[in-house]
C-alpha cells in the first residue's frame, strides 16, 4: 500500500477509520492568504515607492513602514529564528518610543506597549488558572461518573455529593445521595450481578470518554494529540497550534482521558495559553506594527511556567521547569515575566478553589517527620529503581511509537484508542487501586497514616491505650495492609506496562502523573517494608540507635514521595525543577536532601543506560531539528566541510541586488524549496549584501502585483537604496529593501565547526552564510548542522526532517 | 487601552473560535465564585473522631462558622461523660471547609454545553453538510496535491484572494474553506505522515 495511493483512497472512500470529515468550521485568522488585509492606511505608503529610478531615495519612514501581513511570520514546522525576532522587536520598540513624542495618543500607545507585555502575562496567567480550575472540576466529575451518579445534582462528584451528609468512620464513601450504577439500575449494590453491572458501566463510560476525546482531536484539532512537549522544545512554530482549537481540543479531551492511564497534567503545561495568545500577538503585531511587544519565546516560557504552577501548585518549580526544559534562549526578562505569569495563574486557581480546601493540588501533603541519615540507603535504592524504570520505559515506548509510525498499526488511530482504552478499563476495574483515579491514588500513597485514617493501607494493629494523638509509633501491619501491598504490587505491574502503550496515542495525554504513580507505589511498598523491618527487628544494630520501640521513625508516605520524584526524574531527566516541584507539593523543606539524592541517582542510572530523556527521544523519533545545548561537539571539522553547496552540487542559488526581474525571482522561488536566498551584488562579484526569506519574497511580490501600478514580470527588483537608473520606457522598479535582512550571520570557511555549532546554539540561528575572502561561498542551515552532528555520532543523518 | 482592540473585535465577528471570546467565557466562569454569597450549603465543619475505648470512630458534620469550628460545638451528642470530654476532644480533629456549589454547577454545565455543541457540530458536518453543499470545484485541487507545502501556498494564495467578493457571507465562506484546508493538512501531517509524536 503505497503512500500516495492510500491518501487518495482515503479522500474518496470510507474504508478504514479515517473517514475524512468535511469540516467547514469556525474560521480563524490565518497568516497565509489574507483576503482582507487590514492595511488600508498603509497602502498609501506603498504608492510612494512608485517613483522608481533616481527618485527612489528611501527615507526613514519608508524603512519603517508597516510590513505586510504575513511578512516575517512562520510557516508550519519552521523553527523560530530568535535573533531576528529580537532585533525586530527592538526596532519596533524604538519606533514607538520615537513616535511617542509626537502626540498624546502616541504617548499612550508607547505606554501601553510597555505594559502590553505585562498585560499579556496577566492574561496568560488568568487563562491558565481558569482552565486548570475547569479541568480539575470536570475531570473529577467525569472520573466519578464512571462509578455512579449523584442524586442531589448530577454535577457533583462523589466527594461533593456526600459533603453534607454524615458518613461513617469506616465507610467514608457511602452516603444516601450517591448511587452507584448498579444501585441505580438494580436497586441494590451487592451481589455478583451488581458487580458485573458496575464493571460494564465502568468500561462503557471509559470507552465513551476516550472516543469523545479522539473524535474531538481528529475532527477539530489534530495537533492536540500527545503531550505537545516535544513539539515545543525546539521552539517550533506550528500554524496549526496557532489557533485555539488544539487548546480547546486538549482541554475538552483531557477530561475524558482522566479515567485511563494517562492524565491531563502534561496538557496543563502547554497548550491553552500558548496557542491563542502566541498567535494573536504575532499576527496582530506584524499586521499593525505594534502590539504585545513580546517574542514568541517569552510567551512560550511564560505559558509553560504558568501551566506547571497550576498543575502542581508549584509556581517556582514552574519557572524553573520553563528555564530547564523549555527555553532555548532565556534572558532574564523572560524569567521575571514567567514568574509573574505563574503567580497570576496560582492566584486565579486559588480563587476558583476547585478542591474546596484552598489547596491548589489534590495531593498536597504536610509532613514534618524527620528522617534519618541511614534512610538514604532506601532512598538511593528508589533512585536506582526510578532510573531503571525510566530507561526501560523510554526504550519500550520509543520502540512502540516507531512501530506505530512505520507499520499499519498507525493507520487506525481511533481503533487503537478504543482498543487500548478497553484493555485498560477491563484490567483496571478489579483492583481498587487502579480503579480510582491516578491523582487520588497518589494522594492516598503520599498520605501518612494517623489514627484518623481508616483506609486499607492504614490498617495497622493499634494499641488503644496510648493517647498520643496523631504521633503514632511504628506499628505492626494488620491484614488490611498486607492486602493493600499485594494489590499495589499488581497495580504497579499493570501501570508499568500499560503506560508504554498509552503515551503517544492520538489523544491528549501526558506522562507526569503516570510516572509519579509508578514511583509512589514503588516507594510506598519499600517504605512499608522498611517500617515493618524496623518494627520487628528493632534490636538490630542499624535500627537500635535511632528507632527504638515505640518511636515513630519511618514514614512510608515520604518513601512514596521520593519514589515519585525518582521515577519522574528517570523519565524526563529533570533535576532542579523536579526537586523544587516536589517540595512545593509537600511543603517539606526537610526533605530536599532525600529528593535530591533520589533525583540525582535516577538521572545517573538512567543516563548510563540511555542518553536521552523521553522528550528528547521523541524529538529524535520525529526528526525535529532541535539543537541540544547539553552536548559538546568535539570533532575537528570546519565550516567548509558542512556548508552547501558541496563540491559536486549545483552552485548556490542567489539573487542579485538590482539586476533580476520579477519573473526571474519567481522562477527561482518556484523551482527551489529553500526557505531563504542570499542577495549578492552581482553574479560576477559574489559579494554579500544580505539575506531574504522565501516567504517574505512571495508575499511582497504578490502584494506588489496586486496593489502597485506598473509592476509586471519584467519589472526589475531592487534591494538597495539607490536603484540604478533605467530607460524611461521600462516598467517601474519594485523596491524590496524593507524585506532584506542586511545583517545575516557569516563565518569564514575555515571556522571550526565547534565554533559554528556554538554560534547556532547560543544565538538560536536558523542559517549562517559562509564567505571566503569576502565572497559568498555557501550556506549552513541548522538542519545541516544537525545532520553533521548525527553523522559524526554515526546516527542516520536522513532522520532529520523539516526545514 | 490598545489600538488594535477595535480591529480585533471587527475580525472576531467572523471568527467563532477567537481567543477573546474564550476569555469572555472564562470571565463568566470566574464571576460566579466572586459574587456568590455563602449559602448555608457551602460551609461545614468536619470533625473526625477516632475510636476511643469502647466507642467506635465517628465523623460529625455541622455548618457552623469558622470560629465555632471545634470539637465542643460540633460533636453532638457527646459520646463520653463530662470528665472524659477533654481527652476525647484531644483526639478529634476538626477542619473548616468551604466550597462553592455554584462554581461547580456552572463549570460542569459550561463544559457539557461546549462538548455537546462540538459534537452536534461534528454530526452536522458529517451528515448534513455534504448534502446541502454542492461539490466545490475549489476543493478538487486539494485531492491532487503533492507533498510540498510551498507550492500549496503559492497556488492557493492568489486564486483565493482574487476571487472573493467582500460580502460577509462570502468572507465567512472563504474563512471556512481556509479552516477546512488547515484541519485537513494537520490531519494529513498527524495521521498519515505520523510526524507528531507517534
């Protein structure tokens, strides 16, 4: 089944699941072909270009004339050119400041421009906070919907349904207003038939939810699938992400998914603030020459910080996460703005108060039990487990995703989602620890058992005569604990294997909660084991010093926390941000050292097995051009070895500064697919003038043909200030000075590649020109650099895709 | 505050999914919790008392204000005689909690209506739209399209821009076609070429 044939077939027939839905939907302002450019007042500016010839002296205002809509924006899957963005931003800002002296309106405009950045951050924070509140409440409700419904009001989840009524101490879940499905349908909740009915309803609801999610994703927002993180890391701009539909799709699709193995945490990290606000400022900014005053990179970082802040209740951790994982290029201004966005998001979520207790996250715990130095040994063991699991997970998930990508398996995404959900639901129901939502599971595992708890995990053998209140000594495990242990072990095995298949499906799904769950289960198991060991053998040398009988020395909840941190670190390879998020989650400053120990150990172990974290691995799998800042380039090649054209290639495609016609340029543009062209003085002397982007060229020429008088195919295009005089009968000259970048980066051909790679990384360049004795010799793009690195590392250089 | 607001609203009149609209929607979400007065349904004091001697554990709920939220006010009837009350109350833990039922109701209803609307819309598009819409000659070129996105932009740009009149309906049509094209492209990228995290 060859690719082309398949594609045509899928357009016309409805063979597989891929029925093409004819969608005429809500329109979205899109940068490509604007049939209604809001440029009425700028059109006057263009007519001034028509002087042609000697009269075409450019003035300051010509240069700073509002650019066309679409000039300077990006196409799908092009990387952001950070340097260009920064310089353009500075130019715009300077222009506004200069103009501010002219009139009060301009002054106000400049003031608003200065504040617009902060305003945008405010909006991002508000949006993140409110969407987080929406997701929390809705996701909880839908999770509980699988088990039953509230008679007092269908919009209540289980906990809120039983809020008002008196529940018993041992059975905190039962109250008259909440009816499970079997109770509703059959009238009673006991017996084999009721169990089967509950089971069936659970599976049916789970299937319905995931079907809803995948349909929304497929129908409206295909880019909303996955966690979105690998697409964001290289700083890529997706026009598809740049409408809010992926955001909405992710938000709406996240709730249904909560029942299955993945959770919606990952989505909170990115999606909704970034797409609409990212696109809106860029678009409006270019079209109207002054807007939010922010670069896409800043918006990305701020949105990431705000997302983590509400997902984990960790504002500082969010900022650090954004610094560590997201930003390619992170000036201090971004740090401050991200901090602000995270703060606003946290406030907003707090005001919505989704959990009814003024906490931001479901598993906020407060421990203050001290830990002993000897406990570092089990913590390091947990770190090793986290590293091993992380490496195992990455390998298997990549293998599965590769298989999905290459073979027929990938052709049936809806069916795949359906089958995986069905299997997950069927396996999850019997074990109560997999039946409950993952966040609740983590919360229960982190919880330290006191006398007020009556869950199975806390069924220790109690001594009623002691009146110590909450400070209970280590006790022998009762039968409930043993049951809980083996159920948790089964849950662990199931989660370890199922997450491999669910991460990467065509629904919004993240990785944070599942890996924290795996770690928490492992940690709790180890913690209870150590606790029982200390209780039964308190006279051993290692325990006798600090853990005498009757003392409360081991806290299994802490082990669960450390385990969660270790597993998350093993998978994502985060270090500082992980520790900060974890201790913000728990409020336990005493636990920084165990968390750091576990995070470092897991990172070392995982790095020893496989170099890449999960996101880097997915980036490589998809061939995104991400130049990692973490690796050193240590080969002795030079720029001339990497540049294009190589020895046997056709010569470099260049545009001359004032001797090519519109037709020539159009031919070049249509016959090649390069994203930019160098401009030289003339073909004989290949001295460099500047660099012009393909997109800008296309848009300017089209616009000129439509709007300017006298521009025909034989019009000469002139990129300089002073165009050569032409005989009066010739058509008027098209001046494209404004789209030319006069300061492209150049290196000489003898520059070592180490320096070139460094330049690309540090400045975030997309391409760099190579000169020899002042003459243009070739070009190096980011893709070439990546291919070269891959070649040097003996990887497959053809796996790097895109522009 | 900013000069582009009027333009944004003008353009948003033809965009159904504008972020500004989304923000307004969220504003409505935020308003109810801000304005809702505390009905008696929404506060409670929850006291959890563990098993004590031969008395089993119990949970007490009462809606009292925060200053009255302690064992003496909430635990009624007191299961232990007078001299034991203090010891018993030391074991009990009382917490004051409040929630907003209005927020929950509003959020769930908003969520359900949005999802419902999207599903209805999708059903409409799948079932009804192909019947009422004649096969558009514009969409044919899409079927024969090759992989390159650049020729795509060159080809559709001029044809699309030149042909449309400026009435609102036609503008909406144009925008719809663009969106359709966009989603189709995305779908191709994700589902056919598996370029996105699969």
